[in-house]
């Protein structure tokens, strides 16, 4: 497997885990699909009191508690992709604390500016518009296909 498809798969795994985590309601709760992700990765869920306290501390409006999601993203990314992990965690925090109206206006503003740094629906990491490899916000060209990102 090439390094690029490993990275593409990592991006997809982050999107999948993030989506399942965000579907958890109420904020700080746990649902079977998210419990399944934790089990898959060998991560112990937070205790009931701790998880609701963590979600409240992070001002989450929905989703699995941030520290749990951070642990999952870190496990998926490994030390080699710590920067990508940090951006995925920041994105999750943004989505899990957002109110619908705010998200909508943000998307509209980004669409008007025709920005390439907008996330695809359901995505937790940015991608190269040309080959789909995940990329960091600050990186303006793709390491894999060489495409420039404006
Ligand atoms: Zn590319």
C-alpha cells in the first residue's frame, strides 16, 4: 500500500469516527456505535459522571465527550500524524459546540469566498482537491500529487 492511500484511509477513518462521535446525544452520552469504535481501538470509555462533566466543561451541545474523541483520533493517527490529529480534534470541538444557525452562516460565508479550506460535509480533515490526500491547513500544496491549493 502506498503512503498516499494509507493517508487517505486515515482521513476516512477520522471522518467515520468523528461522525459516529458527533451523532451521540445528549452531549457526553454514549451510543452503541460509538461504544463499538472505542472497543475496536481498545480505548476505555469514561465513567458516566466524568463523561457528562467533560462534555459540559467543553461546552458541547452534542457528541461524545471531547477527551474520548481525542483519544480515538490520537490512536488512529499515531505519533507520525499528530498535527493532523490536532486539526481533526479542533474540527470536532467546533462541530460539537456549534449551534445550527452559526454553522449555517459559517458555511455561507465560506461559500461566498470560494475557499478551498472548507471541509467537505462530514469531514474532519482537509483534503487535497486533486487527489484527496488529507492535508494540514497551513500546507498550500499537496505532498503527494503536487497540486497547489489556493
Ligand atoms: Zn494531491
